C-alpha cells in the first residue's frame, strides 16, 4: 500500500546522506503511517530507526499512547526515547519543548535526521494560515521538505503526499483536532470545506502558490548572488525593488529577529538616508550603518555594573569593561600612561559634549570618533578617563588617545592598562 509513496521518496533521495534516522511519533494517523512506512522500507532505504515521543499529559489517552509505543518499539527492537512535557501548556510551548527534545536526542545518540509526518494537506493549511495573517510573500513558500536542524536535517518525506493517499491504519484519535478554538482546525474543518464548494482544488492551489513562491525567490537569489548585501555603496546602487529584496534576504539570517512591515520600512529608510547611524531594532539587535557598511548585530547589553562609572584611587587596581587599570607610582615599567596628578581617576563611558585637549586645540569626542572612523559599536564600548575634572585619555578599539601634557607639569604616577582575555 506504500509502494507509490516509496518510489516518490526514493526518487527524491531524502535519506541518501543518512544512516540513523529519528522519527517523531505522536500516535496520530499521520505519524503512525510514517513509522510503519519507514519500518517497512528501512532496509531498502539503508537506514536505522529510532522513535521520539512526547507525552504532553493533556489527554486521558496520553498514557495509553506512550505504553503502546513502548511495547511496539520493544517488539520491533527499535530504540525509543520518551519525554514528558513540563511547564504551562500552549501550542508554542509544546512545540518548542518537542523540538528541543528532538535536538537533544539527535546529539546524544548520533542521529543525523529527524523525520516528521507533515503532508500536503498540512502544507496547504499552512499557506492559507499565513495568507490570513498577512505574511510576506516569501513566507508563502510554506514548509520545507528538507531543512537544517540541530547538527543534521529535518526531513518531511510525506510533504507532497495528500492525506487521502495515506492508509487508515491503527492510530490514536486526538479530540482536540476537532476543536474550533485553534485556527488550523478552523481552516481544516470549516474554511476549506466551504472553499472547496467554490474551488474543489483549493488545497492544490495553495500548494501551487507555495511552489511558485519558492521558485520566484530562488530566481531572485540566483540573480543577486554576487551582490554584497552589507556593502553600503553596492546596496544603494541597486533599484529600490532590489534593495527591498536584499534587505529581506539579509534579515533571514537572524531567525530569532521578527519585525513588522513598518519596522522593515524604517530600516530601509535609515539605510537610504542616514550615515553613521546606530538603530536599535529589537531586543539586542542593532542596525549599524556607516558610509561603507550595513550590519545587523546582536549587541549584548552592558550590565549596570559595567555602565556605572568606577573610581580608581592611587595605588589601586580596578577592572572596568574589558580592561584592568593599575594606578601606581613611577617605575621603569613600559606600556603605561604618564600622569601628572595622583588624584583619583574616574573611568566611565562617553557623554554628550565630551572633549579632549590636544594642546593647540580641543576636539569633541564625537568628532574624534568620526575622524578616526571608529565604528558605532566600538564607540559604545569606549572608556573615558577623567582626572581633576578633565578628560586625560580616551580608550577605544584598543587604542588610547591622550590629552596634551600640562605645561611645566611634574610626572607623579603611571597608569597601566591591561586588556582582559
């Protein structure tokens, strides 16, 4: 009964690079079909199987499902790995729990592929759901048949197989699949049956839209492959339509950064109109724009301890940000700053209006950073040394800028600066 499915999967060579395959099995009809199919054809596919099951403990049948799968795996001599959901239950929490468990098992037991039972109807539902939610065109590409996952791949071999083509084998029913409290269930049990009265091929149309979207975006990737997305001059030399695509592509690198269309347009506007700009996007992510570069970076927030100024007394040592400062008496030790006062030194971050005296002229710290082409990220890490009300040094990007020595000043101490590993 699985012959046609096997020929299709064999043609696509999903398991060509894999020997140990972990199957996610819930106990429902889809995953039980996947389990039986792969068990039946494991020798022809040259794979060794393992089963991963999560008992969500949300239904009375959960214990029965777990017991059945344990017994089945034992009879077939297949390893089975089971975990019990913990925490406050929600669809997202359950999904995150499952996939973290799958990654853990793959790493510990050296599985290179995780296999799930998503089929063509799931794909159609996903596309329709994203349409309802106003997703970008690129996300209408839907679920991928193969994608990177953990240290291996996540494979969905049934993704082009309609649910009606899967046999109705022994499985456990989940009554929550009938509840209209969930959008996917409303799409499956209400919206699609209604829409099929207008277009009996609505599910097929959704899948065609997905495939066409994939092709369009792959074509755009191919055509723009030689464009450096982070080179500002190269980026801005493209048409606005290409700029839009390039920024979308660049943002795809940051899977945990989800932004609205309004935020996306703000990013584009900054890239097109601003110079030397640091824009906080979301969380720790920043867009850092200079004349030559466009970068999105995750910048760790400084702790309150690192933000607060520190006072360094004479004959003492303190650590501040990434450095150790030692304020000592004069000696023959090299790599030190000569000081003309033994008053306490305040170590702090830069402030609006800061300037340093270079003797014949004073320069705003902001202007110094611009002239020296200091990146916006490094500017935020700069350390200002202040003594007797005056800035005596600026430490930025491992380089120290010193004020002019006072006329007729007498050297009284040295400041040793060591970068921490």
